[in-house]
């Protein structure tokens, strides 16, 4: 090998299209390779490359069968079998069909998000692990310099919508927050605010470029005094909700609205009437009026099981166009404290019942906890419009130092409970229902500073709950993107 010219080891990246989420995927893949090679990596459009001239390179293909003609041809020639499930992908590392003395790598997504997720798992499941191949003393395997071992993997997500739930004002750098979500294949963020941020449209556009849906959250009487038995109050709130959506959120290009009402209590009745029945009527009335005006709108109803308990069957009467996002529905993984798992079997049984209330029309979701939370002793409601996620790097660094204590505390319990987490996600995956959404409440945890290990672990289980748990822990621990404390 000629180390002066790098003859025989040079890689060339061949892409399908440089636009949208696929553009971001290409940029991320370029970063992965460039960190290892001692030369400037060259890149070519698949529509304009002379493959005979490129045959002396190791070749890296990325795109979908629609965007990249080479990937389409590889599928037709049975070199790869495309994964056609939504957000799915196929990864293959093998000898080049253009030159048997060279290698080729294929990252083929079922769609744009699948292409990005192929990049993520190529890095975390393959490149990060290859670094340890043949480890001995201080010798480290050099990806893209040493020969890349053959490899093949095909995957798609168990849970359709996977992501984070947070108050918006404790996101300090929205770009890095969303980028870090993307690193672990999360595609949904719920941001709750008292007022829509001034830069909300910018946030939506940035999130979409990373394959992430933005759900804006605001109150449907949560946190305010209300008498849900009063019809006049219901009409007042109906008008307020419609006005809030149309004046603050409609024009932002978001993907849905998340709301809470009056269920965050341990009481099960108000003035002698069942909270389950009252809130079902309340939500149905407001959502019907809102959906008459905006039928395309995805509504997600955050409900606290503490006030519903055994009266959950009332929720079967909820409009099936409204997703139910269950909170506090038992011990781990719903509990704020990740150590609390003593009622896990009861939690699983309860989840089994509430996850198919509306049968095949069910739009089921859960907000899991056990990570960082808002400091309610210092909390105050926003007094007006604000700018979300634009803080100085020094502030983010300080916030990271503050939060390391709690991440160190919760980290071992997510490892200890991984089998329970997998069982929980498998149960949801087994349901034949319309849609499945699982988010983790990660508030004020400096997620924009680091991709903390427990969140990465949850994200990987939401993608594939069937992986061997010990192998999963090892793989995430060995990755460069999961920060262990």
C-alpha cells in the first residue's frame, strides 16, 4: 500500500440526491468517514458518475431505490434485498462488484428517514464496533483504512413515533437538541409552552430536515382552575383552544397538537362525577369543534392514569381521531423514579388494557419517565412570547455540569430494568392498532450538550425491543455517541 497516494484504500461516496433529510444523511455519513481517512473524501452524484473510472476506489453508496440508480440496480440484481417498511433500511458491506480487490458499502433506505437511520446504525452498530476488532494492547482497528469486514443488516422500527417530551423553555440549543435526537433514530418531539415561541417556524423547518415531527403542546385547562361540569366553562375553553391554535400554531407547519386537561390529580371524581367521564366529554366536545375547522390536525391527549384508574373504559368513547398519551400508568417505565419497579406486572397488565380501548382505531401513546425533570421549586409560567433554544454555549456547558449528577444516578437503573423495558415495548409492538407513539420525558437535562446513555438505550429499545439485552448494552456503551457517566 502506498501511504503517500493512499492507493488501494481511498473511498468515494456516491449519493442519490442532495436534498431534504437525505442531504442531512449524506452530510452525517461524510463526517463519519472523514474522521478516519487521512485524505479529503470525494463525493459524486449517482446520475453523473463514470463507474468504470471509479472502480479503483472503495465505493460507498447511499440513498433510496428511487433517488440512487445504483441502489435500484443492486436490488434488481439481488445484491441486496430492499427493506420496504416505513423508515426501514438495508446495510451491506461486501467486495465491490466493480473490482474484487476493493470493498463497497451500501446504505439503502426505504425512504428519506430510512436512509438517515441506515447511517445511524452503520455508525453505531458497525463502525463503532469495528474499532474494537482485533483489539490488543494499544492497537486500535482503523475503519476505512484497514479492510472493512463483511456485514449485512436490515431493520425497521417497532414503534412508529419515538422521541422526547419537554417544556420548550428548557431547551437551550434547539439545533443540537434535535441533532442529538436524530443520532438515536428518534422522530418525534413534543414541546409544551405557555406561548408559541417567536422562532417556532424555524424550529419546525430544522426538525423536518432531520426527519423529526414537531408536536406543539398547550393547555386545554391544565394548570388552571376549572369546573368541567359547567357547560359555560366548556364553551369558553373551546373558543380559547381554537383561537390559540389558529392564532399561534396553525401557520407554523407543525405536525400536531398535544394537550392536557384536568387529569393530573389523585382524585377520581369532581363534584361526585367521574373524571374519566368528564374528561372524555370535555375532549370530545373541543376536539370535534377544532377538527371541523382543521380535519387534518393530529391531536394528542396527555392523560394521567392517576385520576382514571379502573374507569379507563370510559376512554373507549373518545374520538378515535385523538391519540391518547398515557402518563403515570404504573411503576417503571412510567415512574419518575427509575428505581420503582415493584408493580411492573400490574403496569404491564394495565397497559395491555388501555392500549386497545378503541380496537383497530386505537391511536395509543405513552410518556415514559425516569430521566431528568423540571425543577418545579424554581418554575414560573412564561409571561409572554419568547425565543426557544437560543442560549450561549457557556450556559449549555454550565447546565451540563449541573445535570451530570442526575444522569449518573438514573443510568444504572435503566440497565437493571432493560428486560422490563423490552417487555413493555414488545407488548405495544404486538398490538394491531392504528398508531403507536412513545416519548420520554427528558426535561432540563442538557440533552443538547450530550446524548446521555439512558436515553440512547430507550431509543434503541423503541426501535428494536427484540435485541439481546447484554449485546445491546455493550453496543451502546461502545458507541461514540452515547455518553456514560
